[in-house]
C-alpha cells in the first residue's frame, strides 16, 4: 500500500483494525488519510502493529475482550 500512497503524498493509519481481508483482497476501512510524514509511514509507525513488537503485544494484552 505504501508504494501506492507515498508517491501521492499520503499516509493512512496502519493500525490492523483499520483493514479487512475479504475474498483474497485487503481493504482499508478507516476514515482518515493525511499528508505524508515520515514519522507516520508504515516503516516507522505501522510496522509496530503488524509484527510481534512490544507495542503490539501490549495493545493485545490490554484489549483482549475487543479482539
């Protein structure tokens, strides 16, 4: 997604709950898109929630009833 968005000067919120996979396609369902800022791109922010990082594991442990 980043390869499509970054040339358009756009960031999205990469938090996993903002995506749905259906029929082999991934859809972004959040309401926000922002001007590109390196600190909020996938490599610097989004990857924390798509890997077993401490930030992701902390979120899961605090929100078990919502998952």
